[in-house]
């Protein structure tokens, strides 16, 4: 469980998108602002070419993953396309306490678990313009074989059918528009009354 007071410090933002939606590109732009921190997840899948341990993911064995679940280290986890993925508590708490906005780049099951454990979290779903565009982007990336791509496109359709459970939908057609939409969401969330009650009191008390 994330405690209420932890969430109040920084904002917890969940971003879900089927792979190939351009989520990595969007987050790379957003993370140029140091106040954002993207949690590095643990996974049991093998690294893709160019991926680095501790940067893209912590690549760990299924045994270690299970041990971390048993020890309560996982804030949330899910099985996706035959592999485990999970967010480590330590990655999130520390940064929220520092006042940074923490982004969790996670799939739908994990997002719904966060929704339950931290109702203040803001859930954003990134949509591709179409499934055909998504397949094309995966083929162009060239990191998966045809069978894996078909499996991921099927998984994408299943995930997109759950997008209505999120707070915001951003279509990633032109990346700069998607980045601008994301920052607008964050700004609007920060201006919500529920996040600014202290300011009202401050003004009244300094009358
Ligand atoms: P990929 O293998 O393409 O890197 O990731 C596959 C899916 O797992 C993506 O939808 C990604 O967002 C999700 N994912 C990555 N890390 C986590 C995590 O810590 N928890 C959950 N629930 N999903 C994750």
C-alpha cells in the first residue's frame, strides 16, 4: 500500500501503452525535466539489443522475482507475454518523498493494482493512431520475430479495450502533440483543488 502522505509529496503517474506506441520516445522527452523520475522496473524477460541492466530494467531471474514478491519488495507486478514485470517499492517511495513526480511505465493489470493501492495516482493511457500503425512500428523496430509481433498486437488490442478505465487518453500520432498533452495533464492535476487546499488556508491566514 502507498500511504496517502507519501502520494501527497510527489505525484504518481501511471503511463500504459501497448509496446510500439512510442511510449519510450514520449517519456524520453518528458524526462528531460529532472523533476520527473521514471521508475526502473524488474523483469524476467531477456534484454533486447542495446538494453542495459539498471537503466531499462533490472533483468532478474524468475527465482529472484518470486523471492522479491515474497519479501514484499514489489509494489505491483504482473505477468505479460510470458514474463514477469514489477515495480520495486524502493524505486517509488524515495523519489515521491523527495517531491519528484514518479512515472510508472506499466501495463494494465499493474495499473489497476496501483489504482487500488494509491487512488491519488493519475492513470494515463497512450493510444496508437491504429492497430495497423502499431504493427508497422513494431516491424520497423525489428527487435522481435513475426510470431512475437503478432502476439504483441493481439495483447495491444486486449489492453486498448481496457483504456476506458484510465483517467486520460493521449493519442500518440505526432510525438510533440503527445508530449504537450502529457504535460497539460500533469499541470491540470497539480492545479486540482484537492492538491491545493493548503494554499487556500495560507492565503486566508496571511490576511
Ligand atoms: P516490454 O517487454 O515491451 O519492455 O514491456 C512489456 C509491458 O510490460 C509494457 O506494457 C510495459 O509497460 C510493462 N511493464 C514494464 N514494467 C512493468 C512493471 O513494473 N509492472 C507492470 N505491471 N508492467 C510493466
